[in-house]
C-alpha cells in the first residue's frame, strides 16, 4: 500500500509542474508575442491585421481558453492516476 503522504506529494508536484508549464506558455503568448515580439510579428498579416496586434488583442485570449481546456484534461488524468477523482 502506498504512503498517502508520498502519494499526495507526488500529486501536488505533478499538479504544480502542469500549472507552471501552462502559465509559461500563457506568458509567452500574451507578453512575449503580444508585447516583446510585436514589431517583428507585425510584418506578418492575418486577415489584414498585423500578427503582433492580433496576439495582443485576440491571440492571448484564445490561447488562455485552450490552456484552460488542456488544464482540465490534464487534471482529470492526474485525478484518475492518483485515485482522487470525483467519479
């Protein structure tokens, strides 16, 4: 039988790894592409709008929504793996 304390620590370690990974992606998309790399990205046009502007206005929002769904799927998988699911 697994030690509950060790099992809990492993669960939270994987949870935090997932969270940090997704937050880094969100930061890169919103701050990196929308602000820091806006000028180079503005040379590319999507639907007549500069790509840097698109990332600043829409891309960060869309990526955040996708990251929420990725987080939900990943946490459901972790919950089943560590037997803490609500099913």
